[in-house]
């Protein structure tokens, strides 16, 4: 499975909103600067995520974006489907022996279901928490 830049930046965007966890909207410029995401690309991602109901936007000087749901309710499978369309696209199997083709198609379908189940068990909240811990500055000890 290939993860596109769009999907990677979407995870960063949603994780940033979860980490900031504000009651007030977060401006895209703040996220673009902090996470080194091209601003125009981030705008497109925000519009897409708003369209699928994962974020909500507020207009105005103090406007920005917030998660539309708790980060514990947003799983990775849902985000990938929103950005890529399918979790594990698989080419149609054509030609050759029909029986072998059907067996391979069944195997690929099982693998797709297995991967989707695994990704459905991981939430933006979990990703955000791990990212937050790694981004925190290391404690300084003075002697």
C-alpha cells in the first residue's frame, strides 16, 4: 500500500488538531508553519476533510478548523478512504486460469479486509498522543 503525500499531510493535519485540542479553532497558517505543510495543499486537505465531516471550519479573524468529532472516534481507515478512495486498491485479475484468478482475488480480498480491520483499530487520538510525546522537548537536568 502506498501512502500519498496527501494522506500523510492529512494525518498530520488531523493529529495537529487533536494535539492542540482547543475549544477555539486553529488557523491553517499555524499548522502549515509548525508541521511544514505547504499552505495551499493544507487548504485543499482542510476543504476535503470538511466535506467528509471530519473537521469543521469557522470563518473570520479568529476562525480556523477544529475536529468535528472526538479524535478517539476517527480511525485511520476512515481517513485513508476519504483521501485515497480505497485502502488497498487491487487490479482486476484477467486472463489465465479462471480458478487460479478467483483464488488470487479471494486472497487479495482477505488481505484488504485484514488491513482495513487493523487500521480501523487505530485512532487519530493514538497517533496524536504518540506524536505529542515525541515532539515534546526533552527535560533539562541541571547539576
